[in-house]
């Protein structure tokens, strides 16, 4: 029996983090019955109780698992994976990424400028070993990869996020999702909170600008559909709803859908505006154009990975409402081309992120 441990931000009922583990499990089930899967939350208080000796493969799952607020690369994660390697366990990095990088460093990274990184010789040695010895090292996006290269890491490739495995062709239509027949031009809007840990540190300002744009779009004939991916986001969504002037043209949906239900819902949207990262992946999978609200580094990593940098608005930008209205016009004029590009991108990354499963998780 080949035993696999998946590590991620799981257990908090956040759709994005749970989604990535669910997608891993979906592919894992297609392997033969000689594989057994367990999971663990990445926090020390949970991992310390997991016996590495019991497993053949440790998978660092999807999410922002490599980075932290204080460091581009989290010492605890690297140290843990290094200990796995010392015990002769196989390690896989499956679509993870870096987050919490200051906004001021994004442009220099995009321009391939040198950015100083600070690390101890010991941590550098562990980082080198982890990536050199990993059986497969796929990271979320090009900005994550560029930061790793600053540490001298060359043995990693851009696999994309596990969210690229979302597949609308396999959907069974849930009966509980119904939209009025007359609602033809619907904008799906995902709003929530990151407890003000966003670029600009002013969620209220972003919310006010978003409400201003949505009120204008309502006047232009759109119906607004507010949806959520995390229970903690509902109070912020309620507050946004209260700022919309014609609520007869707004649907406030507080239901916490699973990813297949959300995909089915999204197929009815003309385009989406999203705060949370994986709301954008869902929109991409539904082949519905999106406007991403760039609240942290990981969202910029995502749009860079799919070549849609024109469709992100940083949360520290001036005139967010005007930017939204301008992008609505672009989507209106370029929808066919956008959908074609999104489909091609999704197919490309799906093939990449599936590679480990095609190779028996390198446990054969």
C-alpha cells in the first residue's frame, strides 16, 4: 500500500482551499486501489502530530503555502519538507504559490529586476535540497517562480493552480439554482473580506467604489448577482448589498455552494467581478470573463499565469469604479476572443497539473 499525505490550508470551510484538496481527491480516486490518501492542516499544531514515517509521499498542496508575511519563503514549511527528505520520503510540490509580497515589488519582478532576498545559509541549504530532491515541483504562477529563482532555484516549473482542474463538462445541474428568465445580462460579483490585509489597507474604500460601479452597471441594464465562497465574507457582502440603489435588480445569494454548483451558476453570468482568488478560477473554468480585484500578490500571480493582466484592478488603485466600467466595455467588445483564450489556457494548464497522476505520483 502506497500512503500519501496531502498538506494544505484545510478545515476552515474556505471554498478555495477545500476546492484544491477536493480536486486532488478526484484525481487520486482514478489511481488503483494500492494508494491510500490522508490529509493534514499545514499549521504546526496539526503537523506535529503527524508521523512522517507512515507515508511514502508528502504532497505540499495548492494554496499560498510557500510564503508568509515575514518571508518570501516560509522557514517552517521548508524545514518540514526537508525533514521528510532526510527520512527518505518522497516530496511533491503541487501547484502551491507565494503570497504577501509587497505591491511595490510586483513591477520589478515583472521586469526581471534583482530583488534582494535575505536567508540564512541553513535555510538556503534546505531550500536547495527540497527543490532538488522533490519528485515534482510545480508552482502556481510566474511571479512565484521568479521569486524562487532569486533564491537560486531552477528546478521548478509553472504548473498552474489546482483550480485549473475545474471542469464544467462534467457538471450535473443542481435543481436548487434558478435564475429568472428575464435576467439575460447578469454580472456575478464576489465580495468579502481579508480583514483589511489588502493592498491599500482600505476595504471600505474598495467597497464604496465597487458599489458605485455596480449602481452604474445596473442603470446600463445589468442584473447583479452577489455570491460568496466563504461564510466569513457574508457580512461584507451584506454591506455591499445595502449600498446598491435598485435592489430589485440585485440577487443576494448567501448560499455556500460547492464548486460544481458554483460552476453551474456562473455559466449564467455575462462576466464576473471577484475579490477572492478562486472565484476567478471558477469564472475561468465556466468560460466567463472576469475582472479580478488584485488585493494581494497571489491574484497578480494568477492573472500573469493566464496572460490576462489587463483584467485586474489593484485594490490600492485610484478610481476603481471607473476602471471597472472601462473593463466592462473591453469585455463587451472582446468577449469571443477572451473566451477562446481562456479555453486554450485552461486546457494547457490542466495537462500540466495532471502530470503527476499520469505518472502514478512517482511511486511506481
